[in-house]
C-alpha cells in the first residue's frame, strides 16, 4: 500500500484490522474455489486478500475512488473484478447466480442496504456481513421482545438469520463507539412464504411498527380495517410486536386481495 488512507466519515469507514477476527470471518465464510464471492466495501483489503487466496477470484464493490485505485494497483483483474459503485444502487443480479456476499457494512447505510439485498434473494447463496451489534439483534429477534420490529419481519420472511459472533471496537481502525456482530443470512427459497404484493407487504409492516405502542387496529387504520385483520387471524387489539412474520404475510396478502 502507498500513503495512509484517512477513514472518511461520510462513507462510514471503520476498517477491520485485527488478524484474529479476520481469520474467524474467513473461516465462517469458508470460500471455495469456483464460488462467486462478492465483497461489499473491501476498503483496505483486510478480508479481500484472504477471500482471493481461498476462492482464487472475487468481485468487489467499492464506492471510494481512492480505495478503488489502491485495489486496482494491488490485485490483477484475474484476482479481483472491481466495480466502482454504490452498493445501495448496485444490480447484484448482473453478477449471476449463487452469489456469496461478504462485507463490513457501513452503519449509516446498513438497514437500507439489507432491504436492497432482499430483492436479490433468487441469485444469492448466502450473506455474511458485519453490522452494529444492535442491528444484528433486531435482525435475529423473536416476537414479543424489545428488539423485534420492522427489520426483523422484512428479513425473516426472506432469510434464515444466524448471529455468529461479536466483534469489539478495538478490532477496527478507527474504533467505532459500539460493538459489531457478524451474521449469516441464508435465503429461505422454497420455504419462504408467498407474498402476493411486495409493496403492500412493506407498507403493512412499516405501518405496524411506525408507532410501536399503538394497537394494530390503530396503527394500520390507513392501510386496512378490522375485518381484514380478523380475516388474517389477528386480534385487532394487539400490538405489532406480538405477531410473527407469517402473520404479517397473511395480513398483507389479505390487503392485496382486497385491493385487487
């Protein structure tokens, strides 16, 4: 590497540097030759080198031009196919099928990026990402807990979510102010519930958790009436946090059918 790279706050850059956690992540992902590995935000290549060593070739998406230039200088195209792009707008389907996506996701875009990736479940084999520990807690939460909410439901209807391990602030430079966690998401595929209208489902879930203290009767008053809640097997007097993801699928499908 050439000159020292200053982490840019606008890109949410916190670079993983601890060899112990780099090794744990690579072992958890366990990339193999011939697999289609896609790294989001390779940064200073802490994981990139190991991913290439094990898989032979990877794709990487990097928004920071300076970091992209470093990566091009350090890795030949036969090792690294670099895409200078914003992962929030990237068309992952253009890379083919069986994608194994890996990344240290910037905290400031982690939730919208996860929502973006849900649209590509048909071409994703699995996701292994680092996120703020509190975000991972919400991703893996169960109903009737404080962490359960919109993010939980939107992800768990698409993926099996498994928290793997916590990564302390000292493993990064600069050190973030919070713990991180490493999480695996595997698409449910045939086991995924049928969602009749993705936009309606997203609207129902957003409204249900928009004001957590409200009952679903009140929270969803602009989306559906009590009869549709009852048709979906939901008591209108309960709060959204008490209902499992499948309940929201049933409700959204009832709403979609009523609008058809």
